[in-house]
C-alpha cells in the first residue's frame, strides 16, 4: 500500500525525534519509500569526528538496502529549520545509485514541502551507466 506524501513526511518527522545532533543542533529525519511500498526511516547521527557523521537520508537508504531493496519511489526529508530540507550532495549521489528517478519531498519545520525529481537536484549525474 502506498503512503501519502503527508504520511511519508510524518514518518520522517517521527524519525527526526531520534536524531543525535549535539554538534550542529540540526536534527533531520528521513523516510524512504521502496518500490514495493515499504518505508524505512532514519535520522542524522553526528560524531565528534565529523567525517563519521551520517545523514538521515543515508541512514534510511542503507536500512532499506540492508533489507534487500534496490528501487525507491520517494524520500521525505524534514528538519527543524525554516527552509526546505534538501539532501546534501553525497546523499543525492547515494539516491542516484539506486533510483535516479526518485522523487524528493523536501519539508520544513512547519510541515510545508516541495517536491523535486532527483534529476533536478543532481543534473548530469554520474552513475552506473558511465561504466
């Protein structure tokens, strides 16, 4: 069963509540919907060795991949910020690895959101087809 955009954003918001973000104080939550309709969530997990920090999108995506999924429909991302929360460059590339056509729902704290096709956020992406 496919969830609505609002339900996916609410799942991302619930995941955000588990964020470990003592350094940035910028909690982020994400929920990714696999092709079969199952949903996996994640939150950002920071580390004092900043390079070891994990983005919420990466946590959600890798949980889904670990469960055997390889194709995704949508991902919702939300933070406590006033701006729409879009994935960082690394997460855009990770999403592209599995689903270049994924829809990105970028939300802000008040629940309003905008939708982007990943190709708009990552034009001329580098992917498997280059090999």
